[in-house]
């Protein structure tokens, strides 16, 4: 039985020239795990929000969205709140209390559930999600992964019929993201929970889905089971084939056309069955150190005099014309480190030597950067010259796609569009050092390639880039060096090849797939070259 039926549905934002959604029709069956995929700005978030009346955007609607046969906008508010659960992209976007125990009970209290029933449901949910160990903690003491798991538990305690998630792992480190995705699988497989979600991080989610829906320019192009969708995208060489699991892309490039491997286990089995490669992977020498532009030595920082140190004995050197990726778990202090380097937060011990004051910082909440109701106005504020920002916009393939959005309110943009607009506004200030907190968040694989090309252009101009990120694949391709932050300090820093081949969990999918079979490969292209017998 279909829980949701979307019938010939279109939606247009105020002042927009084109509809964000165009004649979409599909159904969400009970017990189904449906993954909605597509490029940044293709309409995924807009579509999800149409299914939850309390957060549906304002604009012109045509067609119908039915929930159990009734128009979703006609549902009683209490029923919609209880039966349609929604988890947002940012772990902090929907937390409303200051303690874990209060957050778990908040929705039930507002729904008028009896205290006895609340205690029973909260206890069961805390046990199922493994929350007992931090049930009495303050929210501020939780990592990003714990906060997002709490959001999921706080929705599930309402016993929803359908669970909707909008890029729920985009701000989580690889280990936390894996735990979160594992919980979604458990909910779907063991409890039969109906799940509809969008996610650019598809390596683990793709094989778990019953169907994959492909969005393109506001239309739902097709909806197919995972292996059929993988083959279809690779056959037509669609841009979004870049988002497919690494085993499928490698197997296709090596000639396999049926029953593509989707999981790491299937991928390793495929590689192991190939004739052994006699080729040795050749690696380019890492670039020579560049000119120092910022140096941090033995920094210590805490948010309160009685609080524990977030940074302790933290040291880092930044160089002109280089891109440094800083990785680490949620709550390791990566954002704090960026803000100290930028001069936003003062260390209480140690020193930062800066050879330039042209330092730009972009937080992981890009919406904070916008002050007006139209992108065009914000860009003019950033550089005081509309002629200059329009020239820059046309020059960059990555930023050109902002052109149709210039009259849009920044708050009406998708996560990927907003991230791209914020990056453009930062670049307009002509900084020498660019500090970026999760810059690939919300971007589809094609947009990441364009951003990577922009990074290469900026470093070639002598700019220094530092990105705090959970995006391992992007770091492996575009960073000159990668550093790991743990326990308040940098514990390792190497060129990407050495960094990722020596890690077990914080490493690329290609490295996991080929380890022990084609040692030393970090990217899918390297695996393909060696496995095919090409010059490595």
C-alpha cells in the first residue's frame, strides 16, 4: 500500500522564473527504503519538504500530494506531526532543549501523551539506539554524530509511519555516518520502517535502497532498483554516475555489464577474481614545501576557564599555493582550530604568526553569511561592484550555475546552491588565505569536480586553502597534504597517498576495495589502470 502518492506535482518559488518541481509523479510504498538522488539544486529538498505540511515552502503548487489517499495539506496537524517524521541536514537544526532526556520526551509532551507512556517509549527508544550511556548529558556535550542520532531517536519515539531525511550524514565524520546509516538499515529491515531520504554520500546507502529515484532539473527522471539504476547511469555516462558506489564504477570500467558489485565485499570479490596485476603503481613525488603564510605554534584554547582544552599543543604551518585538508571525528576541535587560525577566537597560550591580514573564513552554516533577500544584492555588498562580480561569475564554470538564482532569496536555495553562493561571496573578498569548514557539504559529485578545479586554479594563483572536511574522496583528489586532528592536536600530516594508504577507516573506498590486492591505490582511476594492465 502506498503511503504517499505524488500526482503530476509542480511547485514554483515566489519570484522564480522556472518551477523548482515539474510534473512529478511517484508513490512511496509502505516498508520501502527509497533513496532520492540528483544534482545540487535538482529539487530534492523542495520535494521532501512538500511531504511535511509544517515545513512546506511557500509558493505556487499544482497537482496533488496524497498521504494515505488524502491531500497532505488537509491532514490534522497532530496526525501530520506524529505520523510524518523529518530529520534535517544539520544536527543542530531541530534540537530544541538542552538535555538528551528532555529532547527525547519533547515531541511526546507536546502531543499530549501521558507521562507513563512517555517514560515507557523514551526508555525503549534510548535502549534501541544505545543512548543509555549519554541519556543524562547536556546537548552541548554531544558530538555531531550523537546529536544526529538523537534527532533520529527523537523522531522515532513518535512512532511515525514514514521517516523522511534530508542529507542526514552530510556533517558527520565517516565513522559516525556509518553508524547512522547502519541504524537506518536496522529500522527498515527489522521494523519495516518506511524511509525516504536524499543523500550525496551514497557509497553505503545505495545498496540498501529498494529503489533509487533520479532527480534532474526539477523532474523525477526514473526510479529503479539499485543495480538497474547503476547500469542505466553508467550506460548513458550520466554526470550522476560519479555518485555511484566505487565497486560498480570500477567493475563497469573493467568490462562488467551485468550484476554490478555495489558493496565493498562484492567489489573485493570482483577484484580478487581478476588475473593478478604485475604492474607496480607509480606515484608522483609530493610538491616541495611552499612559502609560509601562517604559522601556529603550541596553541591552547578552551571556551571557558573551567572547561577542558579543545586545542592543546596545536601546531600547524600553512603555505602559499597549497591546499591542506584537516580530517578528524565530530567534536575533535576542527572548527575551533579554523576559527583560531582566522583570528576569530584567541588562544590562551601559544602564538599565531600571520603574514597577511587577508584571511577569509566560511563556516559550515553558510546561511549566516547572507544579509539581504536576493543573492545579487549580497554579491554587490561583498565587493561593492556589480560589474566585477558578474565578470567573476561568468569566468568560473563552478559559479556560473548561480546565474539563474540571482533574484532568489538565499534562504530558498538548496543546501548545495547555498554552499556555492557562500563560496562565491568569500572569493569576491580576494583573500590570500581561505579557511573552509565543510565546503563540499550539499554538493553533488559533478559540482565537487568543478569545485576541485577551482581549488587548483586558486592555489596556482598562490592562495592558501585549508578545508576542514569529512569528505575523504575529495581530500584524496585535491589536497596537497592531509592532516588528522585528535585530542586537540595534529597527530599526523602527510601527502594524500601516504595518509590514506596507512589509514584503516579514514580512507577512500578504492583503497578499502583494493587493499591486499592492488596495494597503494587511493582513487578508483588508479585501481582501474592497474587492474586493466595499463601503465600505472
